[in-house]
């Protein structure tokens, strides 16, 4: 923050009324000085900026808020009454478990740049080193750019938490709690961390060296989670009665509340990825909101035409699709790009979550693949188009054809690797502890069968 100077206007001969009139101005100067004090203290860490630090502190809280309670409520409202507590517990348990893995070695494997050489492909192009395990060598004054590294650790941790939590929606109401935990933590290490390092690990990262655009996680979060979810729901199989028994959300009020929390939290997700309080963060927030709004109206409009009535669930799901799709592009595009990505994702994610899902017959319970997988893929590819200056992006005379090719290649590589690795992990977990609950447990609901608790005592 910058201090300000008040020009002296008082004279010793000024009447008392004039002196009292200056009191509010003097008070403002004192208040500004007090507010600037934290920023001054933060400057003790070399290169650390108080304003940037304050924004990423807020963004970290916003992204964690997306999982607990945002995603938990969004998913919880969509399942049956007998399974609501199991979904809430899965999100909460993953928050705690991923935090410990991230501290122990996850952060280090994702962001330790040891051995990375720009333009050279080696082991460390795909995974980091171990020098930052348990935050070794990091204290409050250690800088990562213009913010404390411990804050960067926490901000990235919230991304690591929400990614496996997204997959929960694909196998909701039928997977063992022990299997869910084991699968999610192994998947985090085998899939999320390498893709994160390849994309965001810095110069020498496999995707980073190839100029892939992924500002806030279209590849790292949404494609990996979406493909992981698709493979998981296919390997585990459909819910008992799927396709023959109506399965309605038990509490859409809860789901809409979760949607609102996710929408607001996404400002920290995308805006915080600028890692600074600047114009890039402001534009990222703006295009995020535009995309979500456009996709929500698009999904609602399509439903309105087909079903003759608009639905709250359609409006909410469309908003999430637009948020997921704009994520990789949010730091590179302008308002027009946000509008068009929202339009495309609203339509394509609707088709993926309805007609394509019915035709292929898989039971992606809460449409993780249709919304996050398809949305993330669409946004990743379109980032290569709308980042160009012609469409209001900040990449000037971008070679659109070349960049789209780069984006498409990275997305396809991520899809193939994630699908193969997820399948192997699921098969291994099935051998170790079994993936699916017994038929009787599924019939009674996971709340009682697995946790001996109930979400409601009515």
C-alpha cells in the first residue's frame, strides 16, 4: 500500500472553525498510515508485497470454501437422503487427508524445481524433488514471487484438495469409504501431482516448456478430475436400479446454496491464480463471472426449449460448467472470450451430461465428467483462440492455429495418462480393500451402513 501526504493548508492565524474542518482529513491520513503498517512489516521478507499477500490470503480462504462447504453442499443435495452424510464426510475427510499428504511430500513433488532445465526433458520435467518436504527451509519470510512461500503452499494445497473431491460425485452412493480414501490419495500422488508439476512447476516442466496455457487448472484440475471420474464410474459400475428406478436429488435448496458458494469461491480460484493484486486478477474475476452467467443461461435456455420449463438444477449446473471451462483461459482472455467460452461450455456440457451420457450408459452420478471433464477440455482448447489480441485477449498476435494445436495436444496427453493411471489405481484398490459396498448396504444407504449415522433425524 502506498502512503499519502496531506498538503498543509492551515496557518497559525486560521480561525478555529477552519482547524476543526481539517480534522476528518487528518484522521484519514492516520487511518491510511495504520492500514499501511502491515504491508510495511511484510516488506521485511525480500520481495514480499503486502497487497499481493492480502489478496492471496483471501483467495486461499475462498478456494478452501469451495470444497468445505461449497462442493460438499452441492453434491450433498444431489444424492438421496440416505447418502447425504456420506458425501459431506467424504469432502471433509479428503480436506484433512490431502492436507497431510501435501505437507509431507506433495507440495515438494509438485513445485520443487530441483533438476529442472528449461528446454530439456528429464525426470524432473514430470515430477519435482523432495527438498521442500514438510516445508523444509521455508518460514514466514521466504518469498515465492511477491508473496510468502508458505502462503503459496497453502493456496496450492486448496487446489490439491478440491480436485480428488470433485471425483467423489462420479461414484457417489456406492463406494466404500476406505476405498474412496485410498484411491483419492494414491490418485493425488500418481495423477494430480505430476500433471501439476508439468504445467505449473516452472521452466523445464513438460507442458510449461511447450507454452501450454492453463491459468488456473483446466488441465490440472478439471480434465484430470473429469477423466478420473469417468473411469471410476465405469469400473465401479452403476448404482443399483440405475436406468430403471427414478433417482431424484433429495434437497435442491442445498445444491443451489452450494452452487452460490462455488461461484463466489471461484473468484479466488481464478483471480488468485494471478498471484498478485493486479489487473490480471481483476480481469480473471470478470471473465469468470461472465462465463458462468452465460453458461447458466445457455443451459437453462436449452432445457426450457426441450422440457418447456426452466429448472433450478439446470441453471446451477450450467453455471458450474461455465466456471470450469473458463478456468484455463481466465488469465489470458477478455470479456468477449469469457462470453463465448460460457456459451460453448453451456451447450456442450449439457449435451455431454444428458444425451451422450444416456446413449453410452455410464452412471456418472453427479455429472463430474460431463461438467468438469468436458468443460475443462473445451476451455483448454478455446484458450488458444480467445487469448489472441483479436478477441480481446492479452497475447497479442498469437498464432491461433499453433496454440490450439498445443492446447489440444496437452489436453489429449492428460486424458490418456489420467485414464490409464486411474484404471490401474482402481484395480489395485479393488484387490486391496474392495471398491464397492454390498448390495444390502447400498440399499440401506451409506450413512447408516458405513458410518452408523444419519444426515437427518426427522
